[in-house]
């Protein structure tokens, strides 16, 4: 009863966040890391929503064996059947059926009565239950619904066979006291509640998602849903890493346990940030760059004397790598592999070979290769591994007396070599125009940010861009010691996401 089931929805609700679309290879990569992190359930997608989502859920179900794999379905027979088709290959499959429960949604969106909603809940939970026993049910917008109706629909779902009942704060409206009362109300008012696990799913519109989730656990919920780095629709979902570390750090208060290997939190956060293109804000709890940094003299003095003075968690508990000097140009494959393992990466042979080559190249240019450099180059490798178009060469000519000119060579989807050149208003503009001449996908650059991954004049530069096409935003990231190359890589990353999303749609 003290164990909390950790349900990760980074690949479903998290991916719904604007600009976060992942391709199938990236989803599998994240699912494998989540398995390593030790979450109990991975909600891998919404199979009926697109062929791409269906394919990703099916693949993850086959490949990730230590974790329960869940597919989402709205309360329609076709959606339930499609979810089953996608998850049936999993070692421990789950179907998650949901339907709106608030009068606001019933009146303005579904145009259905409460009786009709109850019937859709019953029949579709029962339909899922025919396929498997691991069925979850969610009444959407529960926190703006009549609590009596929530109790009624939860009771009906459990009668129909739901093993987990999840209470979503879909629009992040609730407060801890209110949400806690709703959860406690379930235990008091739903006669068959002991037959199911009570779960919670909180959004962060008022910045209360983690607080609401923790209060629900205090009142008896035993499954908590959320995403890594708190990514998701609008202001995002509850940050799983914050909930997990709160439970661990304040054990005397919560008296709860999870099965999570917390030293995998930091590598998981980095991977999700790199692949989705959503940077982690520096002051973000647990995984932000400043979360374990002490600036003021008094704090530094205290931490040097005894970390407990100003640190409530040991940074090693979340797998935070030290930023000390690690490798140099004389380091070999073995040392590089060991360092990667310490940082939480296990790469395929191909990805390892490419990363090692990039490391050697970097070590030639840079005196000191730190963990952050290694993370940046591995992330660059992971991004390019599944690209349809790959940047092979970029060259620019610019200066205050010349017209910026760029030549680029790409490898196309069938391995063909494609080269072109263009003039621009600046070197990056010229590079992007040359790439556009080859790839030919209309889009608009809406954001361009350059930052330094490490300190010093020889630092790796990171470029984050967002492009827009048909009102959809795609994020791209690139890293290199050359800022023009980093910009070109970021653009290729965003364009490849755009192409993958179109392929998925088609
Ligand atoms: O926020 C929400 O209500 C959801 C449901 C599908 C559980 O994501
Ligand atoms: Zn949600």
C-alpha cells in the first residue's frame, strides 16, 4: 500500500505540447530510457490518432519489456480496438479509456447527456476488459465536474472492469485542498473503490500540478501520472522527477516508495529535452542547470564545510554528472565508453562510433573536454541518427565587404548527394536558403537562439530554432564549436521533424 505506481505520459500528453513532435526512433529511444529509469507504466501514444502514433505504440510494446505499455483510447469501440491492436505485443499491456465528464464539455463539446456518457464509459471499459485485465479509466475534466457524477462514473467504470481509475485535472484548475477532498471523496462515496487503484493526472496551468498530485497521494491515491521535465499541453503536466524526489527526500512525511532508479533522472531529463527540443529552464527544480549550484558566498562557504547546510538532496541521487575535466585527445574508445556509461548513455555500435569520431575531432580543437561537451555531442548524434536529410558539408563566405554566400551538401533520403548554394542577408540566412533550395519545404523561421554549452572561447555553441509550417511549430537543435554549423544542424533537425510529421500524417 506504500508503493506509488509511476505512470509516465511523456510520449503521449508530453508530446502534445506545441512543437514537441517526436519521430518513431526518438520515441523508442525515450521509452528505453524510461524503462531504465524504472517507471511502472509508459503511456506510449494514442493509437487511433494517427498511423504514426499506432506504429510507435506497437514498436515500443514489442521492444520495451520491463514496463507496462499503455495505449490511450477515447470511449469509442474503434479507438479501443485500435489501442488493443497496438499494445497487444507488450509484456504487460494496458488500455486507457477516457471520456469527458464535466457539464461544460458535455454541453459545448460532446453535446451528450450524463446518461449517454455513463453508457459510453461502461460499454467501452467492458470492451477493453474483453481484451485484457489491465484497463484504466479517466473522466476528463474531473475537477470542473459535479463530484457526484464523478463518483457515479468511477463506480460504473469499476463495475465494468477498470483496474485503475484516474482523476484528471485536465485544465489545471484545482488547488491542493480541493483536489485532496475530491480524492478523499472517492474513498468515502464509491462503494467499490477498493477494487481499483486510484490515480491522478494533473496539469500545470496554475503551477499547482505537483502540489495537487502530492496532496492526492497523501489522501490515498497510489498512481501518479506526469511527464519528464513537466512537458505537455499548454503549461504542461506534473513533473514526474519533482514528485519522485519529493517522495524520496521527504520520506518521513509521505511514507511512500517508488521503484524509480533516481540516478537515471538527470540522463532522462537531458534526453527528453534534446529530442523534444524543449529546453529545461535553469531554475527548474531537480533538473535545472542551477538546481544544485550555489552562487552566494555564504552558501558556497556552507556547502564546502558540509553540503547539508544548503543541499537537501545529494546531486548524485539524480545522476547529476560532475562538471570536472574528464577526457582529452589521448583518451581511447574504452575510456570514452566508460564515461558515456557513467553519464547514463548506452549507444548502438553505430551511434557510438560516430560519437567517438566527433569526440576525437572535438578533443583536437578543445583542450578540455567536459561532461557537458560529451552530452552535447551525443545529443547531436542522437538527433541526426534518424534524419531523412543529413547535413554533410556547409561552407560560408561572409564579412563586412562581401555578400554572404553559402554552399551546402546534404545526403538525401535515398543516400543521394545533393548540393546547392545561395546568397543571404547574413551567413545563417544564406545557409538556410541553400538548404531550402534542396529540401523545398516552405516554412517560416520564428525563433533563433544561440547559447554556449560550456564556458570559454573554445566552447560548443548550441542553437535552438523554431520554424512554422501550416500553423504547426517544429523545434530544432544543433551543436558545434562552429556556430554556423550548429545553426545549419538545428535547421536540419527542425526540417526533418517537419518532414517526419508530414509522413506520419500521410
Ligand atoms: O488531461 C487529461 O484529461 C488527459 C486524459 C486523456 C487523461 O490527458
Ligand atoms: Zn492530460
